[in-house]
């Protein structure tokens, strides 16, 4: 498939204008930097959502925003130490251990303020639909704010769990297990290494079905099926909306450069 420039930060102004006038959808990857097993990179959340959104934008249009890698999660304080997310979920009760590489945590209230500021900016820029997805707790926090933020900013807001497939056929429905490993293999095969999972003792921080049972082919299939489902739904939602094309027609320009 021919790829277009779809990353917000790479677009020239006229390229931005064409894409937003054609399809005013913004895609917001909700990433983290956290343990995803021995076999996946620390940025797997953002990589998956960004990679899927880029494929979707190439298919139906829209613009992919930079990854928001800070996000909320469970935080447990014990014995003077702090344990976050998979530090807690990966071990027996009260046997928390800090997994290497996690550097993403912010309180949910601050995360929501970051989302609110982002949506205000996107509304001002002319977007009509925003799809945010990625790290589980970040996606959940975003979901809880959809209704009030839709009313406040006049946007239609979505996350992929409501638009795409379910369980292992969805987008990011486990943690470093069959689904996420499939997606990473389908999007970034060079960044995954199943050989790191040699036995049960190597299955640290994996939540869901056995990742050793998947393949790059399975990942591509999941991605393609979700692009079809999600793309059809978003285009249908877009067809219900009206928007005025934006244009660049500047006047009374102040000279701020030297000859």
C-alpha cells in the first residue's frame, strides 16, 4: 500500500490543510514506557497505537498526533517504595517488584487535564473527530471523559475498543500477551523477539493468552480486519457531520525578517 505523510509533526501547512479538509479526524496514540515482557520493547503501547493509526490514516484519511506517553495506572506504596502497574500485577499478592524500564506514571487528574488541553487545541485546529487509544489505564481514563468533553468541545470522541474487534481480535486487549505480541509482530517484526520467552520463568509481566502461539501473519490479519471495521465506522460518523473547509489567506503580514 502506498503510504502518505500522516504524522502531524511532519506535515507542511498546505499538506495539513489538505488532509484536515478531506478528513478532519485526529488520532491520538496513548503510549507508555513500561515493561512488556522480555520479548517486546518498552514503548509497545504507543508503537502499536501509532502504527495502527498510521495504517488507518493511510486508508481513510486523517492525521496522527505525536504519542502521549505519560499516563495513569495503579500505584501502590509499600515500605518506602512505589510500585506502578505491572510491578503490582505481575507478582503474587504483596510481593511487588519494580520491573525495569517503566517511566510513564502521572496521576489521573493530571492526565485528564492533558487530554482536555489536547482536545481544546484539536477543536481549535478544525478537527471534528478524535480517536484516542493505547495504554489500558490511559484509554479507560479517556473513555470516562468522552461525554463531558464531547459537549465541551463539539467533537466526536472514540477509542478502539468500541470501534473494533474484541478480545484477541481487537486492538491492544491484553498486556504483552497473544494480542499485543501479534500486533507488534504485524507492525514491527524487527522489534519483537519471541526467542526471549524460553520457559515459564521468562513469562514475566505477561497478562493474557500465551504470546508464543502467535505470528506475524496473525498480527497482520488482526490489523487488516480492524482497519476495515474501524474505518467503516469512522467514515459513517464523518458523513453525519458538516464542516467548512479551512484556508490560508493571510494579510497585513508583519515583516520580521531581514533582507
